C-alpha cells in the first residue's frame, strides 16, 4: 500500500498543493507574530539583506515538503480505505 501511494500521481499533486498552502500560511502567520503588520522593512532587512534568505527559503521548502508528504499520505490512505 505504501509503495502504491507514493507512486501515485494524485499523491504528488496533493503533496504540492498542501505543501505550498502550508508555506504560505505558515510564512504569513510567522510574519505577523514576529514583525507585526507595519514592519515590512525590518523583515526585508533581517531576511534578505543579511543573506538569511537562502536559509529562510530552504526551511520553508523542506517544511512544506514534509508536511505535504505526511498529509498527502494521510488523505490518500483514508480515501483508499473508504473505497474498500
């Protein structure tokens, strides 16, 4: 079952959409929690100008991929069990 889910094209499209949604939602929540709504310049200075953008982007991509893979597997497993 595990190998058939991982080889499914629908699984990987679910991973992409769930992971991308996670990246957007998590980044927006983190921005407002750390910088408030009026601190866009501070965010740019800390994340972009100080060469932290590579680490920032890698952490978002890895986090989104892991979350998308876990949730995508859960959704596909649940769908396959309900179709039995």
